[in-house]
C-alpha cells in the first residue's frame, strides 16, 4: 500500500482596471472595474507518478504562454511538462490574452506578470505536498444548453430539448489529515452569463461556484475545469444575479458529490501526453483571397469612422488574417495544419483528459463512453486555445463555429478538417489505454 501526497495553492491573477476584456467583439470600451477577483489555482498529486493541474479564470491561453508556464515550473521542481495540465475557465469577462487577439487586446506587461504567477502557483502546490486521500464522484446538474440545437426564442423547460449536453459535474475530492484540501470540478458551459455589455472584470458563474464551495468547506481550494463547451452556452444569461444562481446550483452539486465520495490514500497517479497536428483546409484561389482581403479592409476603414471601441480591433485582426490567407494562396500552399496535443492524467480509477481549444461536448461524451476507467472527465481550453474543435458531423450544418470563428484566434490558419475528430479520439484512446495498463504510471 502506498501513500498519496497532495498540495494546493491559489494565486490572485486579477488584472489592472482599464485592461481589455476578451471574448466578445465590439465592446464599448475596456474594463471599468473589478466585480470579483480572478485566480489561478494548482493541485499537485504524487503517488508513484506525478500530476499537476492548474486552473485559471481566463478566456484561454496561447501555446507560447502555456509552454513558458510548463517550463518555468519544470525548472524549479522535479515535475516534467508532460505532467502539467493548464486549464482555463473561458470567462468572457477576463483580460485579453494572445489566443484571441481580435476580441480584446492583451497587455504585454500583464501577460508577463500572469505567466510568473501561474508558475508560482504550480511551484507552491508542489512544495506543499502532504499525506492525503482522494476520491471521485459525479452529480447531476446542468447550467448550459446546446446553442447549435436550441432556438433562443424557445425557453428550455417548456417542453423543448436542451440539445446534446453533459448533465452532470465530475468531481475529484482531495482531503488532508485535517479535512478538505481541494475540490476539482469539471462541467461544460461557456462563461457568457455576463454578456458583451459587461465591462467589469469577473470570473462569471464559474467564479461564484468556486467561492461558494470554499465558503462551505473552509480550508479547501476549489478548482474549476471548463468542460467541452464549444457548443454549450450557460443559460439563462444577462446579470450577475443569474451567474450567482448558476454558481450556487453548481456548488451544491459539487458539495453533495464530495460528501458521498469514498476516499482512499492508496491512489496511483500517472500522466501521459501526445503531440500531433490537425490538418486544415487549403487556401482559396488568389482571386478569392484578394476579394476577402478587400472586404475586410473596407470593414476596417468603416469601423474606424464609427469610432466604436472594439470594432477596429476586430476588423484589424481580420485584415491581418486575410493578408496571411492571400500569401498562402499566392504560394499555392497545401498541407496546412495546426499544432495540437492530447493529455491525460490517471488518478486511481479516475481519468482526466485535457484538450486544447473550444471542443464540442460530444467529445467528452464519446471519450467517457470508450474509456477503460471507471470515471472519465474531459477539460477543454487546456494547454492552449487554437479555436473551435467541432465534431466531423457538425461540418454538414455549418454555423459560426465551423464557418468563420477560426479567423479570430492567434496565428494564421484555415479551418481544421473533419478528419481532426478521428485524430483526436484515436490519440486520447491510446493515452487512456496506456495509463490503464497494469503497473503504468
């Protein structure tokens, strides 16, 4: 019998007021105040192998920032980048970061401080390792609807379906010898209860949930892992009161699941990661690319005349993307692709999968159904955010997530192809089988 050790840390990452918020285009201005603080939280686990989960109240992180954090932690500890998973809550009321430059400009000084604080959170958690026990559970709850399948004109609850969604929260409970130490909970619902008219810094409904849990279990750190919510919006939307109610409902489910969890101090830990590339569409003809650039240049000029705060940022980003697209067209480029990775942690009979980007909820459902583990949870917006990751079936129906959103993200690329789903699912299956093998850590 072996003993699990665990450590936790929480670090304030609230940006200065007047920084751009991120996630919505055409905002009326930068942030005007702080409604609630933002945090990065870290949970370190060790028993045979090691795993470090960091969660952040951010819309997302770019690949380069994610790499800097992993390397910074690895330099100061004996944990490797393969054993570090960095997830973001996808709040649309947090600071601009480089992964979504068109929907809120990032501040270089803040990003430098942010990376340092994420590294500090990871290091602190590792340094605070102590004997612990762990257990996992899930409880029925949902704060979102499938935005591609439900008409916003029809209120859920009057007989209309919610569409394909995840109807529960996955919970990992960690206790020290003194009581609750950490509660990691994973559920998919976009952080958009507060809309684009909100100019106050906030962690949205996910922040409320974390605070309620910590209030009810003093001494515990609540960490939120955003699930595969690429096609799931929180619902209803509009006010801080709504966000508070959603957070309270989620916290209640998490607390119930934790209370009913069977704990053990003999919980093996393992980590695995696989890096690969997702194929993208070939660029259009030169003539079509020139027309696209001309259209975006006209939109940019018009937005500057309107003097609307967020419009020029969005339109300038579209011009930069269109220039890249024209360059690719002139080069007759083929074989375009984006970097991607799949990561998985084993925590006893629980598997936690981390996937970059705005992953559709069907991935979580299908991964859990095929997993060899008793319980499997999937965190999206993890280790980077390159854009939407739809299922292959979604391409037939088109829509925002398939047809145009890829232009908003960091770096130039065209839309990933439907083959991407198979590549991701195959990689996750290999990781889970590897971690489930007897004696594997």
